[in-house]
């Protein structure tokens, strides 16, 4: 839905290539899936707080080949938040995507990858994370900002309950992942998901341990401050024994403080990353996009493939019309039929299949 056409043009300019071949495989082709899954795993490894994201749909893919034969894959992905925290060792394929009624969170990402030694490696990405507000029901639990005072009191009360049942170990709060509330007879009931770590407590100050193998817990609590149930799944994470290791998410209680500052209701994917300053994805994706359209005998078709086919050729067709199109928040496979007077028959190359919703 985003203007990959614009992205491609910018890529061509940014790379300064005289000749670039652009392939547009189908969104459900094996090469698209390979790139998408490599991107999904990379994005999950990038964010050190919040939850893992699972691929929902491949929105578009282009494979650019320069004269040296190097391939750059540019994929546009729709991802959905799962209920597995990034610290949870469960593979993302086994994680449950959060259903719409529990407020799904959606990540829209543009990712550029290159094949290095046979393996697709992410070179740059850009993501936008949003709550999906479709299909929310009256009476469903609704997300609360992560700095909500009453809900945080509920989190602390439920953690105190948990600590009362753990023999010699005391856990300290590391991160609040989600908090929501539901109105039931008798007033609001709270739901919270949070992450704890084994702590070193002196008098009344508990600080999470920072060295060695530390037990973490992923907790979910339900109820009110005075009466609740709490469940924590604990596991051990070897922590930063090698300062250069990237295998262990390097996180600190600092981001807990961070989430207090903002009024967000969910954690976000890392939004922008271009370590090699390739400028591959530098076009900002606004919800109001200018999409060039070629008018060919009453039918409208996106211009991307025309431009992409062969930029060195002098016979590149000039866009005859530029339309401003409102991009709907939801998946929409229809081509904007702006100037067409006759039905448009296009075999949809993209977007690909929807895995969840
Ligand atoms: C993930 O799912 C597969 C297939 O359902 C199962 O064999 C495997 O044990 C699961 N792994 C974990 C860590 O849950
Ligand atoms: C802690 O647990 C004991 C029994 O296991 C219970 O009697 C006590 O009320 C609990 N304290 C709190 C603060 O939950
Ligand atoms: C808890 O501490 C007591 C006394 O310090 C010790 O005997 C016991 O083994 C410890 N329990 C666990 C589970 O570490
Ligand atoms: C616990 O904290 C105290 C005081 O800050 C410190 O001296 C001690 O080394 C800490 N213990 C561990 C196991 O981190
Ligand atoms: C970590 O990286 C630094 C510089 O990048 C290097 O000097 C050091 O030896 C590395 N340490 C380990 C344990 O690999
Ligand atoms: C939560 O964050 C929002 C936005 O930064 C702020 O306006 C609000 O006052 C904060 N609420 C609390 C209880 O800290
Ligand atoms: C437009 O379509 C008509 C009828 O299908 C055809 O005769 C005409 O040559 C087409 N014009 C162009 C410019 O393709």
C-alpha cells in the first residue's frame, strides 16, 4: 500500500547506478518469503523490549540488480505483535498473534536486504507500529498507557504477591509490556503483562542483578490490587558475559523508566535503522501518498513496473497523471481506479496471502 514505486526510484538515485534491473517476483514466491522471514527475525532481534512480531503479509517486493550482479531486495511487510516477549526463548513460529479483540498491534516495515555469502542480510529498515483499532468490541479489554498510575499500582501489588511465594529469590520489575482494563460488574478489572528479573534487595531497595546467569520471569496478572491472580514463567538468561555478544538482548531497567515517560499503550518496533547510511529507505511513508499512475487507454496501472523495467532506456514512459490517494489503514487489494472508465483486469502479483488477519 505504500509507494514502493517511490522507494524504488529513490533507491536507484541513491545507488547512483547507471543500469539497474528490477525484478518483481510475486509476493508469495519463495524468494519473497525467504526475504520476509529473514527480515522478521532480524527485526525481532533488534528491539530489546516489548514483544516479538510475526509476519502477517508480504505487501510488496522488488529485487534490484546492479551491473556487478549484486542483488538488493526491498520488501514491504505487515507484521503482527505476538504474546511472546523478546526475552522469551519460544521461537516466533510458536508464538500466538494477539487477536484483534485484545488490541492487535501492527508493524509496517520497509526492509532492504542483500545476499551476503548465500544468506539474506538486512541492510536497512524502517518501521511504523500502530494499534489496530478495527473490530474492537464494547466491553472488550482496552489498552492503557504504560504510565497509567492505577494499573502500575496493580502491577506492583501482583509482583508483591508473586514474591511472597518465591522462597529465597526476590524479583524486581524490569518492564511493563501491556496493561489493559475491562469494566465488569463491580468496577474495572486490570490485566497486566510484565517482565521481572532476580534482584539484589537491600532494605527496601531492590535492583535487578546485572551479572552472570539471571533468572527472569514473564508475568501475567489479572484482577484488582486487593484481589488478583499472578502467573510468572521463569527462565534463565546468561547476561552480557561477553560485552561484544549480540546474542543477548542488551537491555536495562532504563527503558522501564522510558516507558513511564511516554503515554504509549504498546511497545514499538525499532523505527529506523540504516547502519551503513545507504539511504535505501529514506522516503518517509505518509498516510497520504502521491502515487504516479500511467493512463493507458482508459486503464490505470501503477507506474512502478514501467520505471523499474529499464531505467537506462530512453523510452521510459512518462507518467501521464499523478493522483493523490488516501491509503486505507486496512489491507486493500484494489488498485485505485482513478481515471479508468472501463474495468481494470490486473492479476495481483502483490500483496501476498494473509497469514492471520
Ligand atoms: C514449536 O512448535 C513445533 C511444532 O508445533 C514443536 O514441535 C516444537 O516443540 C515447538 N517448540 C517450542 C519451543 O515450543
Ligand atoms: C504471604 O504468604 C503467606 C502464606 O504463604 C500469607 O499468609 C500472607 O498473607 C502473604 N502475604 C502477602 C502480602 O501476600
Ligand atoms: C532458601 O534459603 C534457605 C536458608 O538460607 C536455604 O536452606 C534453602 O535451601 C534456600 N532455598 C532455595 C530454594 O534456594
Ligand atoms: C547487592 O547490592 C549490594 C549493595 O549495593 C552490593 O554490595 C552487592 O555486591 C550486591 N550483590 C550482588 C549479588 O549483586
Ligand atoms: C570486544 O570488541 C573489542 C573491540 O571491538 C575488542 O578489542 C575486544 O577484544 C572484544 N572482546 C571480546 C571478549 O571479544
Ligand atoms: C503519561 O504520559 C503522557 C504523555 O507523555 C503524559 O501526558 C501523562 O501525564 C503521563 N501520565 C502519568 C500518570 O505519568
Ligand atoms: C485503445 O483501445 C482501442 C480499442 O481497444 C484500440 O483500437 C486503440 O488502438 C487503443 N489505443 C492505444 C493508444 O493503445
